[in-house]
């Protein structure tokens, strides 16, 4: 009888641990076309549950590797949602998902989102211009009075926000900005190095368009809506996981994996702009 009770206890404990593990899930959302930080092989939507040790079959990227490995390190199954950015923000705001990544900090965003302390990736801001243009670069003031394309809804840091003498023209897609530059409808296109470079390569524009020196940089994080009661806990879990993968060498392996298209060796300061 004693042995039977012990056996039943072991079974109950095993089932209990399994149920607890199954319940330890975090939902994260991101955009489909942000290579090399995150991108779909095809299409613009994707939803998948990724248990520790697993990966999405079609979504890849440096930021995704960091987020996935950080939560897996803490024993979480990651429910990954990939949708266009505007929809991703809507899903986050209405509580359909827990967290969004990667997102930089701005004064407006701080009013509605909590951020992780640990960063996901770094972005470097540059102005892209036609190779044939005679540009004597000094600073953003070089383009005072001129029209520069920018991606609608993207954060370009404090220096860009303060450059009020530049005429800023919103575009909805990166390639649209390059098309406007090629047709000389704008004098330049403000971009994220790496992300913009990949689009240039995809459209064979590397010999026609060049980038000027970096004018600013920023870090991107995971964020949660203030209305999410689990926000603080989940963000802390990411922070702990991110610290652990840095200590155990996983972060070094991720950087090496993406080193051909992205440099994460330079530490950029966190800007709350």
C-alpha cells in the first residue's frame, strides 16, 4: 500500500510539473519584413508555438534569436505572432498578445508601454543618397531646407527629431523611399543600416545608392502595454534570460551567426528620445 501511494505521488508530481510547464507561455509579436532582425521567408503573417529547443520553420532573424533564446532559457514556450507592424501594435494595445519586439524608446511610446531593461538589438541611423550626388557631409544640418524621406512610424533618435529644418517626407515601404530617391523627388532617405542595406541588395541598387556616415544610434527592446497585468513579470523574465544567455555563451553564438550582415559589437547608449 505504501509503495502504491508513493507511486501515485510520483505520478501526480510529474503531471503537476508537466501542467506547470505547459502553462508557462509568453506571446510575442513582431513584423515580417525587418531583416536581418526578423523576417519571414514568404508571406506577411505567421503564428506558431515554439517550445524550448525548437524554432519557427519560416521566421528568422537576429532579434528573434535573442528573444527566443532568452525566454527558452527561462523555460517558456514562445507563441510567436508575425503580422504587419500597424496590426502588431493594435494586437498589443488590445491585449491579444503580451509583448512586442524589437521597439526603440521614445517619449510618446513611454506613455503607453513598459520596456525591458535588457536590449534586443542595436540600430544605426544613416542618410542614403544617390552616388552621383555631390554631398559634403558634416552633420544632419547638411540637409537643412532639403527633403529627406523617412519611414512612417519609425523612430530615428533624438538628433533626427530635433532636425526641424529638414523637410521630412513619410513613406510606407523602404523600397518606395529608394524609388523616390532614384527619381530625385527627395534629396536623401533616412534609414537603419543593415535593414536598408539588405533592401538595396535585393533590388541591385548598391552601385547607385550609398550611405553617409552614421548620424545616431539606438537600442531596441521588448515592450508591453501598461494595461497588461503580466507585463512586469514577463519583462523581468526576458531580462533574466537575456543576462543568462550572455553569461553562458549563447549570445556570442547568435552574434557570430549573424556577423556577415550585422554588427552588434559596438555598444550604443540607451536613448530615451
